[in-house]
C-alpha cells in the first residue's frame, strides 16, 4: 500500500496519508487537517466540514493540468488555438503490426541474425542483412524474411520499399495476416482503398484489422463525397470496428469521421455554409461527450476559422470545466477561497460570453510557482505551500 507525506515547505504542518493494516490516515484538502478513517469506509468524510477525505494521491495534484485545459479552451475561443492543438491526440488512421516475426529453431544463421537485429531495434542493420540474404530455397518459401524487411524499411521511413517487401511476403504466403495488415495500411495511407480493402479482408479478426476495415470505409466515403457520408456507410464502419472506447487516445468512428471532414474542408477550400452543416451533423456521430471529444470538435472549427461554431462549442466546455474545478475540495475550503474567487469571476465572464475576461482571471494561475509545482498555500502558516514530499510503499 502506498503512503504519502504531505508537508509544508515553510512550517511544520504535514501528515501521512494512506492505509496500513487496521487503519487509514486521511487528509481533508478543504480544511487541511489530518484525520483517521476506518479501512471499511469506502468514502470517509471530514469530521469538521463534511468534505471527502483523501486517502490516496491528493486531488489538487490534478489541478494544474485541468487549469491548462480551461485556458486552452478560452484561448481558442479568443482566436488562438496553439495551446489547444497538442491536447487533441493525433491518432494513426491505420494500425499496423510491426512486431518482429518469431525466430524458429531451424532458421539459417543469416536469417536468425537479421531477426535478432530487428528485435533489438537495429533497423538499418536488419535491412542490410535481409537485402543481402544468401540464396536459400527454404528462405524463398518463408514469408518471415520479407515481413521483417518490410518492418525494418517502414521503421526507416522507406514506405515504397516496405510495401514492395510486403508484396513479396504476400506472394509467398497469401494468407499471412501480418503481411496483409501491414501492406493494407500502406496502401490505404497513399489512397489505394481498393487494394487496402482486399488486404484488410484477409488480415484476420484482431483489433488492428477490425479498426483498419472501419477506417477504410470512413475515409473512402469522405474522399468520394462532399457532404456527410450516408448513414448506412457510417453504420457499416461501426459494425466493422470494435466497441468504441471513451479513452482519450483510442480510435472511434465518430472521431475519425469528424477530423477527416475537417481535413477535407481545409484541403478543398472552406465553404462556410456547407462545411458548417456537414460538421454539425458529424458532431452528432461522436460517441462520447468527454472533454477530449469536445476539444477535438472545438479545434476543428478553430482550424476552419468558424468563429460562431467556436463560440458555440467553447462556452459550454469552458463553463463545465470551471464548474468541475470549483467543486474540488481545496477550492471549497477556507484555504482555497482565493482560488474559488478566481473561478467565480471566470464563470461569470463565460456566462456573459466574455472569454477574454475569463482568461484574465484564470491564466495567471499557470504562472504561480506553487501551482506549477503541484503545491498550494498552507493555511496554517500562510507563507509556505503544501505538497507531497515523500512517497513510501509498504514493502
């Protein structure tokens, strides 16, 4: 069991938090007081203020990251999406299997050496060894050498060479799912959707193959049309993929559809009316309403300069994010009144559609040295700051 020592860097205020057999030591982030708790109580509360007791990592350690999120949204609303852009992950459109093929007991020494080098990440060495592999009738019937070469070349960013290597692997073993998956991904990335369709159909039923089949359906439909793809096309893509995940970096059909439509609009030259109708319809295809999904939508409109839609998306996203920050135990307590006042000012400005005023209240928090160090003012001395100073495990 992990225990943490919270301490002030100026006075002697501090306490251990965490559980050991028979007891738990808690900390009220609102009151900044240590209290004991029963190990059988799943949600212990403070005896003084009734707020939740922290038994694990303090929640205020998440505050700096959440403040950055809110500032990014407000800045995008004001016309600057630079801080928002890196918050939206770049998900690869097509997935590959770049695991080295297994070494087998009867492999020739040259092939064994090349596969060992590939497993060690020596891609140039692998390429050189496989391109000069001695003539061996057994190797000619073994797709692993060509797959390994394709992987090494792809790692070296020689995509044409990698595709040619996978061509040879498929010629030797047409049913090899790894060769089909990796060649299909390369074909799809350069716009050969017909070739990719054939490969993905024979790439097995793993997560990567299922996603690639779904992504090919979406991207081919977006490339072929002007508006939103037909509902039946979108549903066929959903049927091909695994169940969608709300995790921020995972692929979903809705996320891919929206981002690819934004890219199409930017490439073809924006048509404000048509793009707005299409993208608003695509918003309804998003599977989740997480911060990351709304940030993706906000960034899309910001990239197209659609100021009305930027404001429409940014206002509720900023308001919800501020409300969650204001509901944190530290901000609700006596010690966090200074922070709660900032949140209240920002919330009022957001409700009045004045994002610049909200920014003026929130952005300076990112420059505070204590907040940047995941520490907050100590209520006991009023001079120092509290934070996690030691972490210990029960072993």
